């Protein structure tokens, strides 16, 4: 295979999101021409983009109420507040997640208690039991990070047994389910994100969903509804909200009408997009699985996922070798994110970077998994050939690094034995 051709490069920019559907652009223009960008208005509630979207989103997930806010982080913060988290309270959280998750706990002035993850990147149910007992926490903020779904039966059993309220972080878990039940319907509430790299893109945005009328009422008031809560369509109604209104501060976390205008047509397209995302994910994952040095975390056969990125573990390489793999892949146009990096980069972060969260003990198991874990974003624009090329670049990079190490060791051994041979 003597060829002087350089190996093919990936030319696709993996940071490129999908275009906003034309209907969303048209509605956004209409709103901008009218100047009515505030979510509340003088028209009837059924004319309001945010109120309509809340109703549609609640129906999509299958929960009674939805409150749209300005970010996923804000939705998690509100979820904790309405679940009754008070300053200083311990809140359990799994160790594989992104910085806005411990951030939401600190925003509520509570104390993160990080729970270990297992080899498939989901919460370790045994450590959950241990930390639930030792911390006395009354809330678990479970992050379905990258759409990897935990053993929800065991999670629920532990929550019930310890009187813990489950709050779900569904930033990567829209269109996913566990044994036929939609993720986002397991907890007392769930938070979603509409940040540009999630399933729905408004640049920024978030949703809190719940079936609990008091939580919904409090979230509406906290989000900053002034006395305009009557303009919500997804609402427990004025009777509930008015009894709360003088007890719940306004945190001004509203979603703008413009965001809702561009999100509504995306929600309608989502099932089709999720299918395409999974085809991309599965094709790359199958290509990665061909390497003996790679392991793709298992997703249970009874989980439906909807992956906007692909994760894999690189087996048996130390930190320097990992850096060499990333460098080789980057040289062929493929940015790989690595959760084991010394410093947090891009969107990757790990509990050892969360100094603000306080001492969490060693979290040995979590760090062992994250030290191997890599992540590649998978925009919908990827073609089949590009999916295959991505897997090939990763495999090649690892093979090259492993081979270089092996040669290095052979040479060392050879020079050791030859120098021994020369000894008198
Ligand atoms: C993006 C994200 C969030 C919410 O993020 P925002 O940027 O605040 O919308 C929450 N959890 C995870 C795991 C995320 O990736």
C-alpha cells in the first residue's frame, strides 16, 4: 500500500448547527417588525409564541406543565428551588455531566455531593445508595449526560427508599426513553436546554416540566411573570398562583418571544431529526467498535436514545498517549474532546475541575472512566462517508500511537539486551 497521498481529512466543521427552519425565520422577522419580543403581551395567550411553545413542549414530553426560561441552567436552578432546596442543603449529582449542573446547585446556594459513575458513564447505583445515606440529601439532580440513561429502576428505588426527590437534567435527553417511559417523566420535574448544541437551538433557552401544580406555579412566578401569569396556557391556573404570588420572588429568567418563534418549528421536526442523529451515531459507533483499543459505552437495549454526539473509551493509553491521539486526529481535521484532560476545554469538564463544589473525596472510579472517555459532536449534516471517515481517523490515530509505543518499547528492550550482551 505504498502511496504518497496524504490520508484523507475531514473537512466538515463539527460545530456547524442546523439552519433554523424557514417558518421560524419568517415568524422571527414578523415579531421583529412588530417589536413585540417580550413573552407577555396585550393579545390573547393563544397568540403568544412562548405560551404556545410551553403548551407544545409539555405535550411533547408528556407532562402537565412546562415553564420556558432563558437557559437550561436556569431551568435546573428553578427545579431545585421549587423542589424546596434551601441554602446549605446537600444535593446529589452524578459525576459525568457538564459545569452548569453543579453550577445550578451552587446557584441555589446548596452543596453538591458527587456520586460515582460506572464504566458505561451512568450513575453507579451502589454509590448512590452510599451517598444518599451518608449525606442525608433530599434531592438528586440526575444528569442524563449525552443521553446515557442510568438504571432508572434502581435510581427510583433508592430515591423512594430515602425520601429523595428526583430532578432530571435532560439537556441531552430529549426524545429518549427507558423501558418505554419518556425520560423527563421520572422525576418530580425535569430541565431541558435549547442552547445551540442541544436538540433544539435558540442559541439560549430552557424548559422546566412537571406534573405538580404548586411547583409549576412557583416556577412561573420565579421565572418573572409579574402579574401576567394569566397569559400562560400551560398553567395550574390563577387559584394556585395567586396564593403563592406574595411568597415567591421574581428571578427574571424569562424566554424571549423570538426564541420561541424559532423553536416551535424545530420541535415539530424533532422526531425526524432524532432518527437521523441516531443513524449518524450508530454508523460512527460501529466504525469505532472495529478497533480493539476502543470501547463504545453500552446503552441498554431497552433505552431509546437520540444522540447528538458519540462517546468512546480509549483503552490502555496514558495521558501523553491520549494527547498524541488527539493531536493526530486534529491534524486530519477531527476535533476530539477528552474528559480526562488536565484542564477543562470546550464543553468537557470533570468533578476534579469543580473546585467550587468543595472536597468530594477521591471519586476514583469516575476519574478512571473519564480518563479514557472521548466525545465527538455529530451535526446532522454529516454524510455516511464522513461518518466512516471519522471512525477511520480515530482508529488510525490510536493504531499509530500504539504502534509507536510498541516500537519504542522494543527498541528500549533491544538496546538493553544488546548492551547487556556487550558486557564482559
Ligand atoms: C448544556 C447543558 C445543560 C444546560 O445548559 P445551558 O447552557 O444552561 O442551557 C445542562 N446539562 C448538561 C449536561 C448540558 O450539556
